[in-house]
C-alpha cells in the first residue's frame, strides 16, 4: 500500500511539472538558440562533407577523405537520437528535430553536389597536373604511342585542325573528330601521298574532338578553339566513357580515306607499301589556345561552385528550418 501511494504521488508530481512547463512555454515557434543551432550545425556538416568529397583529398587519398567525412554523418545520427530521446521524455524537442532534418539533408546534398563538382572540375585539374607536358610536337611526323602519358601538348608552328576532314559519329550525342596536321603534310612528297593524290601523312594519330559541335550535313565544325588562328595546343581527353565513340569515328574516317581496292587482302598486296592513311594509336585532344589557362579554370570553377553551394545551402536550410519549425509548432510539438 505504501509503495502504491508513493507511486501515485510521483505520477501526480510529474503531471504537475509537465503542466507548469506547458504554461510557461513560449508561444512563438521560433526561439533564438534552437533556430541558430538548426542553421549553424547543418551548414557545418554540409561544408565539411562537401570538402572531403571534392577536394584534393578525394583525388590523392580517397580512403582518408571517406574517413574524414564520417563526422558529418555521425553528427546527423547523434542529433537524431537526441531528438528521439527528447520526444520520449516529453520535453521540448522541436529544435532538435529541425536540426536533425537539416543535418541529414546536408550530408545527402554534400555527397551529391560534391561528386558533381569533383567529376566536372577537380578530377580534370589534378589529372592534368599529374600527366606529362610536351612541346613542339609534329602531328604529321610524331606517333601517338610516344605520347601516351600526355596531358597538355603544344604542337609545332603551323599546326592546325583539318576541319574539312572531320567525321561525326552519332550515338545519342554527336561525337566529332578532326585530324590535327602540320603544314608539312601539305607537301605530297611521300610515295603514299603521290599514289593517293592526297595531302596526308601515312599515320594520323592526333585528333581534335568535341561533343555536339559539328554537323555532317552542313559541314560545320566548331569544336574548341578552331576559330582561333593562334591556337595550336591541346588538352588530352580524360573521359573514358566517351573515348570509344571517338575511336569509332576515327575508324569511320579511315574507311572513307581508303580506296576500295585496299579494303581487301588482295588490294593490300597490290598496294604495298600501305598507301591508306591510318591511326595506329589515336590520341584525342580538346583544341585550345592556352592549356595552362584552361587547366587553371578548372580549379577556379570548382572553388566558385563550392562557395556558391555553401551559400545556397545555408540560406535554403535557414528558411526551410523556419518553415519546418512553424509546421511542427502547429502540429503540437514542443
């Protein structure tokens, strides 16, 4: 009986305490400290997770970047558990709930946006830093297999993109390729060129490429800096997903340049030595005027996007947090 009466007293005390707390609760859905916490904590989680996802850490030390990015996830989990515990104890938990939602949104958005920024800009910037630079390459004489590790290349004077010889390969998108030649190729001194009556070297391994920047029907080719007469440099194509399509375009070009009688074994035997221009180790480049400037732009664009995403998330999280806090207040959450 005594234990039952004591339990009744404790229940009455707790009920009275909750009633007093309710009576003294502020009537506004927005309290300074919870609002600041719901704005600052998710913003910090977003910034740190984003940085680990797109920075040089991701490129050179991907495992370390993953480990260092885990605290943002841990903060989201801890805040969520805290909100759950506060709800269970029937104490004000609205601020913790809003903060938890913001933290989870921060982690998800940071991974998504950071991955895009990394793929578009940072990967290219550090890849070009690691690849080799070459100068004074003669596209009509040099062979592609000698420059397989090239990143930024400077061709010899009078090198140009033979836009009249471009080929467009269509597969959802239009993959445009055009041979990079030098003025020496215009002198048909080689036996192969004389036999064909064409001004082409036997081997064409250097190609200027672009996506959706040419039209086979109209003969237009405006990929990269082909309109700039001072341009004679290239940035190596880094995307592995599109390289096979450019290679197919080169094969199409080879087939068009070869006379019909050399498309058979009998024809090759009669045409010895080989008279068809070919591409043994094709290398694909974006035709540019200043490779150093283009590479630096990758980093500048990456940091600009990073800053823009932080500002947009911080403002968006703050406004959504206010709306969510107001909605929870109307629903009766403390």
